[in-house]
C-alpha cells in the first residue's frame, strides 16, 4: 500500500514538472519572437539641441522599420506639459507644432517649439508604442546667449546699468579705469515668467572719480565671459553750494549793472 502511494505521488510530480516545462518553453518562445520582431524597429532622435531665446526649434524622431508587421499605436513627443503631439488629433500645445510623415519603411515625427525660452529647456522624449513593443529616444534642449535689451543712465548721485531678458543669469561688474568698484555697487535681479532675468545695478558716484567715465559689464559665470559693456559719463551740473553762491553773485552784479544803465539813460 505504501509503495503504491509513492508511485502515484511521483507520477503527479512528473506531470506537474512537465506542464511547468511546457509553459516555460512557450513563454521563452513568445519572448524570443517579440524580441526578434522588435529588432526590426529602430528609433532615432537628435541627442542635444542648442537654442537662443526667441528661436523656433525643430527636433525630429525617425522610426526605421524592416518588418511589414508594424502597427503604430502611439508615436509622439513627451515634454514638461505631457504629450505634446497626438498621432491623429495633431497640435495639442499652441507653442508646439507637430508633423508626421511616412515614406516606405521610414516614419518621422517632428516637433517645432515656437519662440523658445528658458522655461522650455529640458528633456523631450520621443515615444513609440506598437504591436512590436515600446521604444523611446531623448532629446535635451539647452537655451543660451539670451540678452533682450540693455541701457544705462546717470543722475546727481548714481550711475545705473540695467539688462533685460538675461539667460543664463549674470552679475554686473563696475570699473573706472583700472579700479574695480563692484563691491560698492548694489545689484538687484528678478525672474520673469519666461525664465529670464532682469538685472539692475547702481553705484554712488561719490565712490569714484566723477571726472572719469564709469564702465559696467555683464558677466555670465556659466560662460566665464562678459557679454555686454556700457560706458557712462557723468553730466556736469551745478549742484554744489559754492557754485550756487557764485551764481547768486553773478545775478546780483548783472542786476546792479542794469540799474546803473537805467539811471544813466
């Protein structure tokens, strides 16, 4: 009786092992077929793109297919705002234009970013989902060399420089001849909605020699160079107490001379 039970138990074990082997073999074969088919699809995109503020930038993603079995379910660009393109519905973001072209076994999905700004900087992922699996490729967009406008002015007390639409962020250095006056300056900055910086810097004229021009330069640490330089010449104005007294004496002398001329006449 014991021997018969052992025999039946061994038979069941062999039966289970057999089914496990069949399932494992089948899964391996399916994986191998999918892997083999996916090798017929390659996805390529530009790895890095450089742009300046205000540029229109186009990036492309190419799908090369050597198998007629490809059935595309999703072919789109993914950015900070989610899916920027829909394969069938077209444009989703007003600042992004998408276009799809196909020729033989080559499929291209292009993404054009309008009026690029620092807020658009970052990673863009081209994603393909089909019956042969999922593939993706990444493009990194870097925004650089942004300077929208600059200006400078002086008054009785300060020399002022301002720079608008700056990216990457910078700082202002002040010079008068060979003297570096940067430590005496006050610099303020604010970030706008597009990710750019507005920088304003001022220095009191008493910190330098009013008879010499001031130079203010915008320094970008990321580039380790100056990107803009402005020269300010202080205007000569009658502002001291001594000059005011002299002017009063001149007025009095003129008035006395006018009275003398009237008396003679």
